[in-house]
């Protein structure tokens, strides 16, 4: 949806955007998370353990970390510890497949963020000549990457090479690593500050056993570095094995994140509307409408906001259907969207619909190791009866180690539940 479309509703930009922001705007938009943010800040200050923010996709884990990190970084003043934040694109879990390259990227990222604050480095005994040497090193690596014939991905350090050997000289990387360890020790060895590094989306790693191996490796290579403050994010399925590792006991502490309580839904969307509206704005989804969508999506925040955008686009696409009563239109539209999905499932047996209703009513993931929760005797029966729903995107089957899986209700699935609850289909 273009910005001009949002102008049609009286907004300067999309008020239902799902991006997690490391900024003052992100801080203002987050609602109902004060306890989780304050808990995380306290843990990051203590540096005793690596916090692992654990929750379902779309629950808001990244936003919590971004806001906590942002508040710590902007809290500057005499006698206060100083915090920096590493660019999260460097430490995405999708970058963990090549650990050597991942670690090199982390050290370059630390060099980049610290070398930007020359005054702070000077105050901690780091000479201008050393800072300039590091800046030149980063610049040389950037030029060498650009001159290669491979594919480059832009990062704060230039680019990261895909499908070819590392461009940076190994000795240069090693020297940069030693220099950064020295800087971190001088800047944060006697203080509570540091560089906050988030590894997000651990569920993107191919298997929970691999997540465990990676975190056990990082425990001895990066988690133990003085001045680096790590925080992890992942879904329960992806991090369960890591949490049970004896090598990680005492190093990682889980912080479980639940959905934002429904009582905050009106406030949440009101903050967004106030942030982005122009005079005489006409929000496509107001407080009442968002509360309705949020409940329909089983309190999945990302899905609820996504549907707000889709409904807004529908109003723009079909202006003849537009009226002042957006809420009534919203309910019609939700049923219309759900009916389009349901039409593809008319051949499904009543027995299958019984299982669908049972899973949706539980409102939680169904593990193949426990099929009895939906009156199935074996995981094979569960797989067979849910296969059609998986094929149509109503359920998502997440493969786990040891030939097991988890069944999750998707956004399409919650729309189907909404339809069956509000029509004769139920």
C-alpha cells in the first residue's frame, strides 16, 4: 500500500506497520510490555546470564529487545554506564550457518559502532591513531568486497560475500578481533556498560539440535567476551533443546513472552493512530475494530496488524463499498476473506472439521508426541487428518528433530475459526 493511500485516510504513513523499531518511535508505539522490558533491562545490566526471549512468532519479542536496548543506549549522563547496540542485521540467526564468517562479521560490527564515538574512546584511553587505523581497516575491507565478482549484501560495514571465499584477510580479521577485545576491556571492564548484541529468530536455524550446538559454541567464543551483552530470541520449539543443555545451564536464562493482554488492544492501536494521523484522520481500523481483529486472531499481534493493512487496502480498492461505519464493514470483510479460504475446503470430512475445531479451541500448538490431546492415537493419524489443512495454509506443520512435528493454527486458520463461529458453519 503506497503512502498516498494512507494519506487518503489522513495518515502520514502506515499506522499498522509490524516492523520492530530501534528508535524513539518504537518506544512510543509499544504498549503493555513495561514489565517485560524492565525485566530485560535489569538482566542486561547485570550481565550474569544471557537472556533468551522465548515466545511464539509475532508475539513481539524483537520489539521488546529493541525498546529495552534503545532505552539503555539513550540513557547517557555523568556516572551512567554507556551502552551501544550492534546492528541486528549482522546477528540474525540466518547468518549462523557459517560460524567463522558470523564471528568475523560481529567483530567488524563492533569496530564500526565503537569507532563512531571517538570522544568516548578517547576518554577511555584509546588513541585517535588507533581509531583511525580501525576505520581504515574497515574501509579497505569494504573496497575489497565491492571489487569481487560475487554477490554482495549491504551491511554497515559494506557487504558480506555469498558463495565465495571470505574477502577479508584472516590475519587482518584476527588483529581486528584483538583490537576490539582491548577496546571492550578498556571501555567496559570496570563498568556496567557494553555493546548489546541480539541473535534474533533462532527458529530459522534448520533444527533445534543445531540451535543447541551453535549456542554451546558461542558460549566459549562470544558470550564470554568482556563488554559484549548478548540477548537471544526464539520460539519454544526452536530453543527447547538448548535450554536443556547441561553446558548452557547457568549461562542462559529464559524469559517467556506471552501475547499482549487484550485489555491493551485499544490503547495499542490508539497510540499508533495518534502517532501517524493528520488532522481529521479517518482510521480504517479504530480501537473497537482492532480489539475485534485481535481476539479473532487469537491475540496474535502481527497477524492482527497485517489484517488491518489488508482491510485498509480493500477499502481503497473498492471505494464504492466504503462507508463511515468501518467496523461493520470490517466484520463483513473478515467473513468474506474467510469464506474464500473455506471454499477450498468444502471436501473436508466432518471428522476433520471436528479436529480443526478442537485444535482451534485449544488455542495452542499441538505436538505429534502428544496426539491424545485431540483424541488421536498416533502421530501418523494426526498427520493424516491435518494434511489437507496444512496444504491449504490453515495449519502450519513445523518439523522438529526425531521425526516429530508441531501443528500450529495460521492466520488463515484463525479466519476459518472466525467464520465457523459467526455463521451457520459452526
